């Protein structure tokens, strides 16, 4: 059997009070089981004999004198220890004596290696665990350089230890570079400002004269550039560390550079001085810290200690603008929590009679936006952006313009449509600044109840349906689209935006795989119904122009052609747009009606009251068809699009209206001229079928038309 020591360790930290030297061993953390007369000594031959102590109920089968293990000085059984509360001037009693296994309570080293064992004002020999004074000393010694952050010993982990090692190395490098800066570089004023004294030209052998001798005297130049570059490189290197390590390193670096001062003396042009370089470094440090406090999952106590440490720093006059820059609202703050929960819709509160406003740096706002998006908390994000205030109005406006999209991501499409026209304290409504791509995206979102996926929503091809969403009625989607066009001059003049709204009016509530609208063919209403809608739509659009609102009469909600009525409303709005100003291109608009050619007829009939506008529209259509870059008739298209082009060409060459004859002739001539190129186009078969079913007596009998019909018969 191997030799083993029997040691009983006591972890009782609550045992306090003054003890006599003789009783010290009774409360020691090391108890030795020694040989005594009661139990006697057990020889190897008799060690299996059992001896019983009736008083303690113990059975001892073997015993041996214990070996002394490493222990604190106050637990030593060889030398009596006298407790004291905060005696540091000299050793108390025999506390300076120690055995080979005694350890210093403060240093965690052998007592023989402790440099402050009996040093006056320190006297580590008197330290013990039952004194709050000595326990605080031990904590400070163990925390080391991090003591300035007022961390508790339990908070010190591997990340903070690594931060401490980085700061110690940075201190060593910074001290060397800063000492070089303080020593300066020998130079002269003439090296800074060129000497223009005539003596340098008149007397070639003279270096200087009495008039300019002072400019050539040796002086010290102080250049902070190397120190500045060292700090920059240190921050860049620390950027790859863990967030907790990085935050402590940043504050440690800030503490050190704020102590730097510029010595008296001139500085070289294009060099750094302390009063310019330190604010630049501090601004960068603060911006990173603001982001870390928001996006990193720091414990609340840790974040508060970082903020309190920054508040304790002395800022020189040229850095006073950064005084309250690290006063970041923590996620647990009552004002921020009430805003995110929707309980506070103003972002204001009164504390002890003083009004407090949710004001944050733009870097904090951006970081908080990023964090909430990562957590898919779009409703909370929208609430936050509605009320927060910041120092960068332009960037805040850009974020506020995304509030409707965040509402859509949450599934609240109705509120998103209303918020597009909400004017906030930064600028006018979001709808006024929508781009054509954004307008198309919102039409698709509101019409289908789906939202794009990814960090770049305006360029995403993948769409998803938010959970718990409530779809928007088609009438409300068209009303939102018309209101946007009415208040956004860029979209109002853009033909593609009108084509998108027409497609939304003709579409289903689902998108195709490529993200485009799926066209639905509506039945052509009777002429009387069309005329009533034309008159009613004119009144609705006039009210939109004057009052910026749309109130639809009951005709648009009845069971009698409701979808067709909305399409005619959009078409009537397009008529007013064409009367307002000519368009640069109209082919996309005409094609947007898809198979609803009756709506195109409705457009022509509404434009017929202004022959000049109708002729301008048709002239632009002819120009678009003759464009060299236009490949509408020659490119390879899917079957559905090919059928639509066939119907569109058939409508243009067969519609019985005098003003359309020039268009029909242009199309027929183009088809005959490029017949060999168009033979394999899939829309030819569809056009041939439509022409064969058409009554021949209603056809134009010109040679070109007959020639085209003969060619199409063999398709």
C-alpha cells in the first residue's frame, strides 16, 4: 500500500472572530491525524486489527503520521498565527515565521518568494481570509491591471485575462514610442519655413547672416505621427479579438492616450499633434464601443462598468465633445423597453420632473437596427425607428424610410401601406422618395402578401410569407399605388411605374418563379358599365389630386365587375397622366395589359377626346416598334408571353379605328420586311390562328395585309 497523507480541509469562510493562539489549530483548514496513546501504534503485522472508539463511533484500521501539504500562512500548524484586521506596518507576533509549505495569501506564492512578506506598509505575513481588508488586497492582486475597471474577481475570465496581457504589451510598446516623441527631433525653423533672406543668394559662402540666424538655430520638433500609427495598428489587431476582450482593450487604450500632452514647441507641416490625433483616435474608439455595447451580448453589470470607467476618464479640452458619447441605453433600460413593447409611442419620459428623450448616436441607431433585424424583431424595430432621435438627420431619414418594409416583414401590410404616407419630424412622407424599383417591390408585397428574403430585399429573387400576416385587399393595393404616383414626381413621370401598376391590376395574388406578376384575363364589361366607371373614376381622381385621398364609390366594391372596375380606374389615371405630358416610351404600358385588350380599347376611347394626345401616344408606339434596340418581336420568349404578343399584334392590326391604321401598316410592313428572321418565333402560330378565325370582310384589303395573311396560312 502506497504512503498517503490524511488531510481534512475546511472551506468555512464564515468562521470569524478572535481566537487564542492555542485554539488556532482547532479552526485550521488542515487537521492532522497523529499517533496517540488512545489508539497506539499499529505494526504492519497487526494493521488489520480493528480498534473502536465508542465515544466517536470510529473504527481505525490503520494510521500513520501525516505529511504537511502546501497551505496558507494562517493555517500553518508549525507556527502560531495572530489575526489582525489591517496591520501593515510590521509583523504581528510570530506571523513572519513560516515553514517550507507556507504560502502568501496575497501573492499566491511561497512565503519564501514573497517580496512584501515583512515590508513595511505591506506586511503580507499578516494577511488572512477572515479580514475584509486583506481579502480586498488579495482581489486587487489577482485582478491585476484590470483593477481600474472595478471588476469583481468572479467576473475575471479568460477573455479579460487576455485583454490584460494585450494591454500590458501595448503599454510597453506605447511607452517606448511616446518617450521618443517626448524627446523630440533636432531641427530648425528654416526646415519648417524656408528662409528667404537675401544673404543666401548674395554671399554663397555664408550660411546665414545676423538677420536670419535665429531661423537656423537648433530647436526640437515634436511629431506625434508614430504614436498615432502605433495606436491605430494596435486597434486594428485587437479588432479580431472576442467582443469582451476588444471592449476592455479599447477603453484601456483610450485611458492611455488621454494622458498624452503636446510639448511646447513648433511642429512640422503634415505631421500629427496630440490635440488633433487624440480626438481622431478617441472618436474611432467610441464608435466601436457604441456598437459593441449594442450588438454584443454583454451582461448588464459588465456594460455598466465599462460605461462608468469611461465616465471616470479625464477628458482634455479638445476632447470635451466626447463627454457623454458612451451613455448608451442598455437593452434593459426602462425607456427603451417601453418603446420596443409599444407602451411608449413618443420616446419621452419624465424623471424627477426632468424630461428625457430617446436620443442616441447614429452609430448606436445603426447597430440597434442591425441587432433587431438579426433577431427578426421587425415590429420592435419599426417602433424604435419611429421615435428615436439622433445627430444625423439624413441617415435617420434613410432608416425611417424602411419602416414600411419592416412592417411588411412582420406581416402588418395594412399599417405598412398607411405609413408610406406618414410625415415625420425629419422630412415628408416615405412615398415621396420611393424609387421605381422600390415602388415595384411594394406593389408585389401588398398584392401577394409575400416579402423578399435577404439583406438586399430590392434585389432578392426569393420570397416568403410572414407568419400571422393579414392580406391586403386588391382595391386597397391599387389605392396605395395611385396615391404614391400622385405624390412622387419621379414615379409619376416614369412609364415603367405605370406599367407595373397596370400589371398589379391585372394580376393574381401570386408571383411567378421569376418574381413577376401572373396576369389574369378579366371579362370585358358592357359599354354602359364602362361609361359609368369612366365618369366616376374622373371624380375619384380629381379628389385624389386636390385632397390626396381616394374614396371609392360602391361600384368598385360590388359583385358586378369589381376587378374590371379597378383596372379601368388605373387606366383612367393613365389617361390623365398622358394628358399632363407626353411619355418617352409607351410600348411597355401597352404590353402591360396582357390579354386584357379590351382595357387597351378603353384607353384609346378615353384618349379620343384629345386627338392630339392620342396621336402622340400612337406615334410614340410606332417609334418604339421601329427602335433598332427593340427585340420584342424577334427574341425568344416563353409560351405565355408569345401568346400575349400574338394577341397584341392582332389587336393593333385588326382594331377598327381610323387612328390605328398607321400603326397597323407599320407593323405589317415590319413583319413582311423581317419575315425570314421571324419564321421561328413562337408567337407566329398564335397570330395565324387568330387571323384565320377573323371575319375576312372586316379585314383591311391592302396588298400588304393580304400578303401577310397568305404567309401566315403556311405557318
